[in-house]
């Protein structure tokens, strides 16, 4: 991807809402990081850094409630495997 293509991607993705991807897989986090380099407002976090992910989103909702919901979703998803 050349500099013009990166600039175009940044223009397209730059106006998007912030997204925090919480993943334990290194390869997936690397892919998310690359999308961030292209201008998307996305950042990858591990589950150990879930509080940092919530901070990154800059949400007005209480961190402890969001964390509780995230862990509940994770537990439910894990139980389906």
C-alpha cells in the first residue's frame, strides 16, 4: 500500500467511532493494530487490559458496569465452545 492509498484509507476510516477489540490472540491483535495504522479508530487489547480498553472508549458509563458486562459476554461465549 503506497502513501496515497494510506491517506485515502485514513480519510475513509478516520471519522468512525472508536472501537476497542479485546482479544487474546496475538495475530488478531496485530491485524487490529494494522487497521489502526490505516486510520481506523480501533485499538486492540488483551482481556488483562480490559480496563484500558474501556478507558480508550471514553464512555460516560461507569467502568465497573461495562467491565462486568464484558466479562459476562466472555463467559457466555466461552461456555458455548
